[in-house]
C-alpha cells in the first residue's frame, strides 16, 4: 500500500509537470506566426508526438483559455512542491549519509534507459546523422528525466563501446557522480558482499 501511494504521488507530480509543458507548448503555438509554415508544422508535430490529442484542445480553446489553464497548473504544482519541499523527511534524505538512497532510487531507471539507448544504437557509432535521428527516438521513447541534451556524442560513443564491454559501469559512474559518490563506493553500499565478476 505504501509503495502504491508513493508511486501515485510521483505520477501526479510528473503528470502536472507534463501539463505545464503542454500548456507552454500550446501557448507558443498561439503566439507563433499563423499559417502553414514549415516551422509551425514541425512545432505542431512535436506537440502531437509528445501530447496526443493536444492539438484538438488547441483548436478548441482560445489563447486566453490556454493561459488560464497554464496558470492553474502552475499554481497547483507550485503549492504541492512547496509543501513537499518543506518536509523535514525530504531534508533528511538530502543528508550525506543518505546519498546511497538517492542514488539507488535512480540507478535502475538510468540503467534501463542506457540499455534502451544501446539497443537503439544497435552497434552504430555516434555519427552526426545518428545523433540527429536520436531526437525523434527520444521524443517518442526517451525518459524525460534524462533530456535529449544528456545524450551527447561522447556519451553515445561510450554506450556503443562501453568500458570492459559493460554498460552497467556507465550507469554506476553517472548515477554515483550525480550524488557525490564514487562508483566503487556506490557498489559497495549496494553490494556489501561484493559482486561477481560477470555483473
């Protein structure tokens, strides 16, 4: 029950953040140059890819209504975040001794994303053409916790040919660094008995 409640709250926050993004995108469409321009078509495709059915909402709402909805979402999100961020438990989780909890909470999701990117690369090198193709893939399949800018040419090259042939090493490096830990320290915290050589 506790896990379901936590996940439900997390989904609510993500959903509100997505709504904020959606109304910002619809507001940009309203503010853009009207007509059938290439830029407008591309912008509408991006909105439709990320927010299916949003263009119907765009067609049926005025610019003022989009602004009103955006403000309502911003207020709800701001109030909810303010309450969560004031929580003493959240402050406790920020303490250095809990760095492993923060890192562990991110590790599996990041490793899953790295494995998705590796499958998408399919052994291909990080060429400029491939990096351009990544934008479309990321818009449809990428985890928004790691935006397109995260997947640099250098990072893609390391995923395509990981050290020791193991992408898990890359995930530990990235997540540990984000939480002020050394990869070996994170592994030791998670696996006090040590890891097998094939892990």
